[in-house]
């Protein structure tokens, strides 16, 4: 067991911002929620091996489009309320919370409900990197004909009448769609708790140790920051075995919020060295990367765009035409994958929204 502290909040979100792949929530929101958790109680991070195989763990997640293009409100009590609603309607004992992904705020998603309810944070994730829908973080449950989930959510501005609280049961494929639509109605972003699962299941299907990977990456970045951006980039490359795909100037950013799919959809183009053009396709997060029309990066690879001057990982809304950036990738072979990556049923709506193939490139190297 590890008692997380304020330094761990900063490290988790610094590393999570790189794994965010252009999305993953809001850094300042993650800081606020993480520090709040540490303040109200001890936040206990435990490994799966410290729990019994039949112990139940719940995923805490934020749902919606994270680029800051909608009028959302999600407070700390929303994370706690969603967790409490699930526990109140679930016929079983929950021992802790995990996150569906790393990200700019999602790396601390499970901390506040765990602290408030005196439970633990479990060192496992539904996905090492951020992704556009809960289906990708469901660890292979989307197509499971037998698993019936329970999901709860809370969020939205009360003063405008957009606040929503709900509890839903059913197949994850359907409940994920309902919660995404409800998120749109609440203002575009709200807190959820979902998928009570056994530790035995998580050992086989989750990204085991995913929180620790983000914290360790964040620690390496923070240690290098006093020495400047070049030192930070070297630290990231060394810690992740990632690569710089290209450096150049942004020439297009057409990412916009789509109410039909409740995603931030579009692409960002970068004029790189020797006339090459890099195109990063975003559905909330970067899901594919082309170089002169050839696919060079594809989910579940981590695809991150940094501001060149500061080495700050950028969300899609923070990227401006004319900005000098570094396009970075961590190949999928360099980190653990969850079972959700392999589910073909997760991909069609994202492929349709972006107008490109993604799934066919997922395991083209195997």
C-alpha cells in the first residue's frame, strides 16, 4: 500500500497529460480533485495482489468531450455522488476505485470517491492512454453477451437546469451510449462510476500498474523541468521509449464539437521538416497519425502534441495555427494493453465520425 500525497497528484497528472493524447480532461480540474482527495482523507493506492480475487472494484470516469468547447460543470461532489449512487444500487460490496484511463485529469478520477468513502484506489486502468468513449475502457466487456453492468453519473450546472443524476443497468455497449448522450444534455462533461468487476477479472483484462506508470513518468518530467525543455523531452523519451515523429508549424486545426456523436471531431495538420505534412485525427483524443498520407501512428499508440517552446502537452483546443509543435508517439509495443483495445465493436462509430479506418491498423504489425 502507498499513501498518495500532494507530490503524487502533480506527478500523476504530469504523466497523465502525456498519456492524454490530446484529451483526457482538464489539468486544472485534475489538480483540484486530486488535492481535494488528499486533503479530506488518506488516499491509499493498492496493487491488485493486495486484494482478494473476489473483491469488487468500480471504475470512476469523466464522460464527455474534453476540449473545453461546451458549458460543463463537474464538481468534487459529482464524483462522490456518482460513486455513492452506484454503491447504493449495487448488490455487493465495493472495496475501491480505478480509472478508465490516464489523462490530464482522469489520472486522479478515482481518488476523490475513494477518499470520501474511505475505500482504496486500485493500481489498474481500463486503458493506459485516454480514449474517446467508455467502450475502450471497458476491458473487453462491450461485446460480452452475459455481463450486465450498472453505471451511475452526476454533473451539470444546477443554476441552468442542466444538472443530471442517473443510474442505469444493462449491457455496457448500450449503457455507454446512454451516458454519453446524457453527458451532452448536462453540458458536455460529467462524472460517472461504472462496471463493478472482480480483482480476478482485472488481473487478466486491465492495465495492471497503470497509475504507477503515470506517476513515474510525471516524476521524471518534474525532475527534468529545471534544466529546460530539451531535458524534459529527453526524460520523456528515456522513460517511455517514445519517438519524435516530427517538428513543425501547425497549419490547420478544424476540431469541433459534434452534438450528434458528442465528440470533439476533426484533424490537426503540421508542416514538418522537408515539406512533410503530419495529420493527427482527433475524436476527443488523437486516434490516428498520418505522414504524407501514410499511417505512422494509430490507437492504441500514444499520440501527443507538445508546444515546442514549453514541452507542455496540448489538448486539441490549445493548438493554434502558426504554433510550433513537436509531434510525439509511444508505440503500443512499449506499454501494457487492456482487453478493450482488441474489441472490434468499439471502433465503428469513431471511424465513421473521422472518415478513416482505425481498427484495420490496430494490429497490422502482428
